[in-house]
C-alpha cells in the first residue's frame, strides 16, 4: 500500500485543508490509518466522501480550540444518568485531539483550576444538555471544546460508546460503576436531570 500524500484544496476561493483519518487504500477501499492525512484536491475529497457516505456520516463545523500546555485541548465528558462527573482532558499535537490518534491525556484538576468554577459549570452544563437531546439514553461520551481564551464552550459530538477511559474516577467509581449505580437507583439519576 502506498502512503497517503499531504494535500490541499481550494474552497470558495480560499485555500484550506480537509483533515481526516480514513485514507484511500488498496484498490480504492477506505480504512482507518489512525493518522491524519490531508486531501489536496476535490477529486480526493470526493473519493473519501463518496466512500464514507453509504456508511452514514455527518459533517462537523470547524471551531477553533483553545490551546493549553502547548497544543489544542478539548474534553470528553461522560454523562451518566444526567450527571457529568467523569471527564478526560485530551491534548492534541494537531487540531484533532482523539486519543486513538496518538494524542495525550491532560491533567483534569489543573484544567479545572485554569478554567474556574463558572466556566467548568458551563462545560458540564453543555455536556448534560447534549445528552438530554437523546431521551432514554443512560449515558454518552460528549466531546466539548473551549474556544481560545476559554470564551465559549461547544459540543462537538455525542458518542454512544465513548464511556470507558481507564483511571477516570468520580466519587470512587469508574464509568461502568457509575452506570450500574444509575441503573440501580433511577430516582437518583432522575433527580440529577431535574
């Protein structure tokens, strides 16, 4: 298999880039390379979109991420039973901070101190509100970004299977323990969402 080449494309007269981690592979098949590539031309972008569209895809609007400790930062906040107690800081080397792409975990306590109580409350409120858009969902992993200067927070996406992160504890429980508690105590989970 050949290596994917960096690429540029033009959009509405402005130069830009298409970034994703699914390069065109052997005999036109698509696969997850676990590294970002850049599509240079519209035909390259079209090949990627046409290959992924039958599997269901969505387009996310790009928003600038705050920089912290030398790179872009965002959070995975796991909302369980209406509570946003489990969170993970994702530090990127580039604009996409997903851990499976080789990015690093950051120090949640240090980031919370940097943000302050009011801005942290905004983050957890955004995560809870996002999961509330899925009635009946017990949990979800909500990706939340903060814009430069910590001015605003925005939800990037909600992940149905984004609930497990080793070593992320809240009230002495990992996410699976918290899910069991929410299942066994539905009144407590309901009170958290009220």
